[in-house]
């Protein structure tokens, strides 16, 4: 699968399957706060996975279908969290017919 | 550990804490007292939180509210949410049950970190004593760094009671990257594009939000307005950001905005929005009209730019820096047709006249006349706080804010009960300035128990209750949108507010004329004696107009009586009516 990687600002409005990768600290509490925001994005989620590293950092991957504007809103909101070091968003598969959440 | 936590707060400059004690926080209160931090005994934790929020807005550094676990912590929630939606700096500190019983539904256990996750900028549960210092410093700093907001630190009781000798140099902060809250420098290319748009605009309008106050950017806003000869309109919190008596300031626009401000925003071809999230309350509806305009959006928070209205040019930067860059970039702007401004002043004049006529026909007090009378008496730097409801909307339209930073209202959450405790918090933050609380009878009843602090701590505030014995703003909607079915919005005459005031040892008056309003307000403000002034308002007549119905566009505002012929759509062919033309130059100011 060819992914299109973008900074939050450059993300277009294409509808499709998005992947967000978040790097953060503060364990389960951070996951809870991330999920709290993700719940409010209009994306239809297909997968979420978190790896807690021995360094105390965590890596959370989130995939969902929806509009680019929603994925961008979510990425921007997550990036503002004090716990979050890095957010990357990519459009995994553009699909004009993808049904939004 | 609590002794160390109290010392850290003291080092941060915290001199007062607002709250209610209890089993899980009493050790911390004890430590605060030993550090000579004054504890204000609010009568409900919601009040403590609103006070901390208001204190933060006035002082521009976080107010601190503390509460015990369980109900104490959950009582803070409304106040924390209020601070979140109005971007106010505050720090909440909660006690928690011991870590050993976590998840066992121990007495007064609530997962307050979970409860407040979506309404805090940051929250953190301290699990080891050595985290207390870094957690408090981090939460305190995050509350004001970048876009302000509430933060929370939760202290389990066993951790509080552990001995902690901070012998070695402890880590100052949790591992947070604060640098991301420093807004980037304005992108020169974006600034150039914005300048070009503004220079070419026919009817540019500047929309100012609360962010302009935090960036102290009002001088730049006004310079730009003067250069462009552009009217300035504000959001409801944006009233706090620019002086209302500047001739180009049209006042707040939106659902309950002023007519000339709605007219300005509706007819703009280019909107320069600064420090605002573009709430639906400000623009009525987003499409199609708002989306057809060229929008330049300046905000320090990148997640706000484009959230509600996709901008033609988005600039993520500190408002002051971005406006300065824009001022440097703007060439001598071609002088434009002043007709548009003249027309706006004509709309203002018609509006003011209509309100005067309407006031004459009112059976009881006209709320806006009371506000104008109070404004004459209150010194310019008076801090004004409101409740939530029709009285707040009247204040939005008719209370002129002269000094930025003196307008405190619950805008984002719209929390009834904000006024009394927020006024107390403001007074604690600025004891040398008068504080005026413009409240509704419904809002007042939600937090009036905190009046006990007025005498306990010598906090002489002036409270004016717009007493219509109704939840009027909702009744207003029932009248217009629910076929006049009045359900659960009218109150009985209980309680007697004069007796409530008396119970708290506060003078109460029921003026019967505007002269009496003036006299009593003047007495309270000049002598710094607390006062509860009860204003009798008729709940059939108290309809806040103009009003833009939900989903309508600004030009469709329901206008006050007598303005049926006035269109809010500007035509370049507009001619001032004959008798006005001669006086057009003297209409500025109101
Ligand atoms: C805590 C809370 N509950 C309910 C509401 C919904 N609400 C908005 S305005 C309003 C009426 C407020 O009444 P009052 O304070 O007397 O002001 P008035 O509208 O009568 O001037 C109500 C019930 C709210 N904003 N906040
Ligand atoms: Mg009322």
C-alpha cells in the first residue's frame, strides 16, 4: 500500500482511509486523553494499537475512514496536547466513495 | 509531601487558594496555611472554580482552586469546563483516595482525571511524592503558556502523607515540550498575501476575539483599523479586547450582537479575524454567506485555524506579532469610499433611537437603560462580570467596555451561576478596583451561597440583579420558536432577594427610577460598600432584540420595534437621509 505522508498543514481534503501515528508519554492516562479527542472526530475507526516502550514513551496508531478535514482537525488537536511529542498523519487509501463516520 | 507541594506553590507566586476542605485535601490545606497561603472558604466548589477562573483572567496568571476527592472534585467540574471553553488560566488541585484502594469504589473515590480529561488542557495524577513538584510547576505553567486553559493535579492521600525530603535538586518539570506553545513567527508569505487582500478590499472588517486580550494586541488592531478605515466588530469574549469608545469599534456581532456590528460583518468582503474560534454564535451560520467572504484568520493555536471557517489566508502566530508584520507590509492604503462607514453609523443611530423609543413604552425598567446608567457611574477600569441569560445579552449589546481586560463573562459554556463567585475572584485579584456583577435572578440563585465571602473577607462587590422572575432567555426562545408555550421558565416571587442579602449582612435596595439606580450604584462604588440592587423587569417585555435566530444569517436579525424599514444589506448607492447628512460627521461614539 502506498501511503502519502503529510505534515498537518499540508493535508488536503481527500476522503479516504487515514492513519495517525502519535508519540507521547504518560501511559494509560495519555491514551485516555488521546481517545477522548479521537472520539469527537468524524472518522469511522478501523484499528487502534498502542505500544508502551520501556523508555516511558508510547506509540499509538489509529486508522479510520473519513474526510481529510476531520483527520486534520484530529491531528491538530492531538499535536496541542502537552503529552504529545509528535503526530504524523497519512492518507493510506484515497476513496471518494468511502462512507464517513 | 504536602509541605513540599505547598512550598512549590508559594515559590510559583501563589498567595491565595480558593476551595472547600475535606478528608482527602485537609493535609494539603494544613500545609498551605503553614506557608501563609490564604485559603478562601467558598461555600461550594463550583464557586471556588469560577473565582479561580476570574482571578486568572484579571491577573493573567492562574487562579488556584482546591477540593477534596469525590463530590468536592466533581463540584469543580462545571467551573473547570467554563475556564476551558473561555481559555482562562486556572489550576485545580484535588485530593484523591489512597492508591491502595484505587478502583475499589472506596468512599469518595471518583476518577477525576478521567472525568476532566476532555475539559482540561492538561491533567495529571501524582503517584510518587517526587512527582508533586514537577507536576505542580508543569500544570501551573501550562495553564498560561500559549493559549491559556485549566489544568488539574490529583493527589492521592497516601502520596500526600509520605515523607518527602527534597534534598537533591529535583526535576523542575514533567517531560513536556513547552516550546510548542510558543507561537511561530508569522509566515512572511502569508502576511504578504493577507496584506494584498486587505489593500484590495472594498469593505474590510476586523473581527476581534478574546485572544487579542491575551496577546495585548489591541493597539495594533486599532492602528490597522485606522489605516484601513475598517470597522472593528467583536465576539462576546472579544468585548474584553478593544475599547468600545473608539469610533471604529462597532461592538459585538452575532446572535445577540449590535445591529451595526451585524451589518458590518454581514457586508464585509474581506474579514480579518484575530484570536477567535469563529463560534456559531458570532456568525449565525457558516454557509453559504461566511464561506463566500475572503477570510484572513490569525490565531496562536494551529488547531483553530480553519476549524469552523476555511480561511483564504491562515496565519498561525502571536496576534501582536502578526498584526505588526501586517502593518509593516501594508502600503499606504488607497483611501476608500467612506460611505460604508457612514452607513454603519446611520444604522447605529437608528438603532439607538429605536431603543430610546422602546424604553419609553416599557412598563418597568428597560434593561439597557439600567446598563447605560450604571456605565455613567462606574469608573472606566471597573471590572464587570455577568451571569448568563437575557441580562448578559443586554450587557453584550449595551455595556461599553472601555479598558481591555475588564469584561468577564461566561461565553463558551454559558454557565449560569458564574457571576457572583467570578466577581469575588476578580475582587480578590484587584482589590483596588470596583467590581460590578450584572446578574439574572436565575443565575444568581445558582451560586448565591458564596455571598458569605463578601463580609468574611471584605470583598465589597456591587451586584445588580435583573429580576424578571424568569429564565428569560429560554422564555424568549419559547415565545419565538415554541409557539409561546411557556414551560418551566417562570418563577414565583420566592426567594426575597433583599432578605437573602440581609442574611449575608449586605445592603439591598429596590430602586424605582434610574436616578435611584445611579445614586445607589454611586454610593456602593464610591464608599466600597457591598450592595445588592434588585431591578424589577417585566418578563413579558424583556425580549433581547436584535436577535439572529439559530441558523439564520446576520442580515435576517429580528430587529427592535421601529426599525422595520431598515435593511441590513448595504448598497453602494446608499444615500444618507436628508436631515442626517448634515450631522453625519458627529455620529461617532454613543
Ligand atoms: C447552569 C445552566 N443551566 C441552564 C442553562 C440554560 N439557560 C440559559 S439562559 C437561562 C436563563 C437564565 O435566567 P436568568 O439568570 O434569570 O437570566 P435572564 O435570562 O432571566 O436574564 C437558562 C436556564 C444555562 N445556561 N446554564
Ligand atoms: Mg431572569
